[in-house]
C-alpha cells in the first residue's frame, strides 16, 4: 500500500444539526404549565369559597358587636333598634330590595321566621321574643327578654344561606 498512490477520500464538510426548536415542548414544560394552571384554579376556587361566606361572617361580627355593646350599656331600647337595623341590612343584602324593603309589622316578622332553620325558633319572631322588633325601637322605655332576643337573632344569622345560593333565588 503506497500512501502516495491512494486516492483522496470523498469526505463532505461537517454540518451542524439544526438548532433546537422551542416547539414541541419537553415533558417538563408541559408539567410546569399544568401545575401553574392548577395553582391558578385553586387560587380562584379558594377566593370564591372565601367570598361565599363573607357576608355571613360580617353579619356575625356585627351581631357580636351589638351583643358586646348591650352587655356594656344594658339599654333594651337601643338593643332592639340595633338588632332591627342589622336584620334589615342583612336582608337587603341577600334579597331583592323590591321584595323586602316594604315589609313591615307582621309581614316583616313572618319573613324573618322563614329564615330560621332551627325548629326551636320556628315562630320566634312573630310569636316569641322577636316580636319586640316591631315597636320597641320607637318606645321611650321598653322591657324585653334580651337573652331570648339575642338568641333568636343569632340563630337567624347562622341560618343565612351562602350568598351564591341567595343570588340564585333572585
């Protein structure tokens, strides 16, 4: 074998492979996108669940403030006025204004009775301690069963539906 007598090899120039494309994505990127979508979905679900009970929590907080204020001052007339105002505000937040804003006297008390789930307080507003809400805020002096009134109002607030359930009834 004579190296000088050999023919040159027919070699071609070195070609680099094409650059790596961003598409299709590697499996790790797909997993990361799915994880990000799940986290965003969980965030919005959690926020929705938190907001569903927000009105009820605010109502319970306002009722607790009224109870604390009554424990401090022991003014029956003020307790009846504060509870009447609170129940009216809560009702207007849950129901259409046209359905509840005009309710007075017995119609208002029957409406409140329908909102109590606990059978122990079935007629607590129309025939029980809640009856004082009609006229007690307007009398100069009243004597009420404050414990029973606070108990029935607490049961009513605890019976409130989630806001989304109430919105379906609109």
